[in-house]
C-alpha cells in the first residue's frame, strides 16, 4: 500500500540559489508529469563548498518517469547530473546538460 517515494536533488547554477522564475519553471515541469509533489529548499555540499539546493519529493510507481523528469530538470538547469534517491539508494542521473 502507498506509493514508493522518490527524492530528487538539484543544485543551483553557480551556487547562486534559485530565483522565482527558475522555481516556477521547475515546478511547472514536474507538474506536467505528476499530479502532486513537494519541493523545498536545502543547503547541499559539493567539493567542500555549500550549494543552495532544491529537494523534490515525488510519490509514484513509475520510476522510469521520475528518471525522465530528472533528466529534463537537469537540461533545464544546464546540469550534468541530478541526484535521485529511491529505495534507500542514491543514483546520479546523467542529463546530457552542459
């Protein structure tokens, strides 16, 4: 019972954080694929430096669709990869960005 939980981790471009327009674009992209989800800001760390980040939690049976959405988000943000946590494991989803 219940939906499997997927968590996406997005780092901000150049460590500058996310602007309102960027957050809106991210939310709209995820909303095209999923009826409900939660987004919240976080502070990540990459190579010893802090990085304003965004966490997106999606309850869904379709892991393939979550991975596809992660790739789209990475391309939108011009990132090489997006983090995906699923079933207690962390995966680096290559996006074809940059």
